[in-house]
C-alpha cells in the first residue's frame, strides 16, 4: 500500500479521538534542530486570537486485537486496514512541518499484536523524530494501556504530552462494550505517568505538558453525575490537564449499543464541558451541580445558570462587596471579569455601565446581582420561573416545553453567542 493511501486511512481513523488539544510545553530548540514547542502551546483548535493551530493527527495503525463494540477499528469490523512504519511517520511529520502544514504531532494507535509491541513501535517513532531529525516540536503520544511501565517511562522522556483514554465512565460499561479491557489497566498507567511527572517536575524532562484522557458520552446509560464525579476524581488524584468528552457517534451496529441514537449527543457533551470548567476554574464541586435525585444536566440551561436558579436564596449579591469566590458563582461573570471587578472596585464603587465594559454578560448577571444597591432584573428574586425563561435561548424560550427524548443538534439549539463562546473561553 502506498503512503498516501495509508495516510488517508489512518488520518480518518484518528478523527474519533478528541483529546489532542494541548498547551504549556516549554521544550526548547537545539542547535541545528527543527521545530519548537513554545510555551504558548499548540492546539488542534482555534486559538483565542482566531488562529487555527494544527497537529498532524494520525493513528500508527488501525489493526487492533480488541473487539470494542463502539470502536470503528474493532477486529471484527470490515474496514480498510493500514500500518505505518516509524520511518514513514517521522518522514510525514518532518515534511508536513517544513511545508508549514502543522506545528506538531498527535500520534495514537490501535493495539497491534500486543500492548508492548505497539508501545515499542511508538517509541521508535518518537525517538527517530527527536534524534535522527532533531525535531524539537510538540509531540502528543497516546500511552497504550497494558504496556509495561518501563516502556511508558521511556516514551515520557521524548514527548510533551501523554494521554490514556479511560473511554467509558464505569467498569460495568467496559465489561459490556469492551470486555477485553480492564479499568485497572487504564488507571495504572495514568497513576504511573502522574508519579513520574511529579518526580521530574523540577527538570521538566518527563511529559512537560502533562496528561489528558477522553470519555465517551452516550454509548452507555451512565448519567452526567457519574461522569462528572469521575472527572473530579481524575483531576484530584492524577492532576490531569484536561478530561475530554466525546459524544458517542454510532459508527457500528451492536446489540449492546444504544439503538435509538440518530445523532451524537453534542449538546450534552457541551454541557459537560461547561461543567468541567466550573470544576477546574470556578471552585464548584460535582455534588453541587448534580446529585442522585437529579443526575443529568438541563439541556436548555448551562450548568452555572441552573445551579443559581436552584440556589436563589444566595442571591442577589452586591458586586461592590461580594468576595471573588462568590462573584465566580454569578451567571454571566467569568474568571476574567470577576478579577476586573475585584481590582477596579478598590479605586471606587462600580456602576452598571462599568460592568458592561468589563465583559460581564448582563443578560444573565442582572438577575443575580445588585449594583450600588440597585437590582436591575425584570423579575423579583422569588420568581424563578420567569428568570429561567429569560435565560433560555430565544428560540427555546418562545416555545418552552420539556426537552424531547431525541437529542437535538448542537447547532440547532446551542445557547446564544456568549454561551457558545463559553465552550472555548470558559467564561460562564
């Protein structure tokens, strides 16, 4: 098979892995080297200034020994198969980089022959890039669950970021859809990578950009509460940089997979990302956002607005007096605008126009704040139904009714522009 055909197959096979955004590596160039992973990071996404930053995102191979029901690359699926060689991946990366197509490499793989054998091939590839080509650019490598720890350790010294996909939220889900995989085999390398990062933290020589993971949402009957609790635990115990949520895409038929899914649950994925920001930057805990009696997010409202409506007894807060932690809990006030408020009010009392200039989304915030003692919301604080309706997206508020069973498209029912931007900036 020619190289172009391999690239077509293995680039397409890699598109289902979303955990490739990356930042924070400080790997420096060397004399005579090629590429540089600088501190501002490399992302397969849109940067804040609008730039599209690209990685070469491929699988080393899509030939797999496992038969995971949800995976397009499972061994029993009749699809074109291909396998790169370490030389081919290294050559592709360098040639793409020299043509300014990419700024780094995201390399994953199906499990070929065995976890150890696959990991050895990946290590040979990144070593060739680092030594033979003197490539100092960004490399994100997927660690193979079940591979020997010595192999994972060796790989960690050549790459900027590693990730181990936990894939499904519960062990029961793994047993149902991927019985050949064990939860312990996934968590063990995550724990080992974490310990090694801590050990070499001062030198920044082992996985300097940290590790990530990915969860598939919608392939099992797991609730958002369980998913969020798992993410919270992963952040706490493994210091992950990100947990990525991937809406289940029905690419294969299997009796254990959902039969009613016609579209990926993209809006549910969106809500999980918003909640993830609340965990990492806003001081929320999973138990505050959801619980056993209310285990799933409201599709119509972002998690922060939903939490505020269920806790109206804490509002309104006076923006000139509330502490930073409480300001972060006001819908429409993000991390940056909360910092601006705290800093600016040291110079004098803030008014409503000042808040507009600071980037506060007043369409939301006005229902939960007072400014110089004045309340600007149209409804009283005891009318949560009207407040809720005013916070809904326009097309939903006009014809509001309980959510339908069918998952709506993220593009047909995304919240208004500030809420859409929040999935990128985290400003909720």
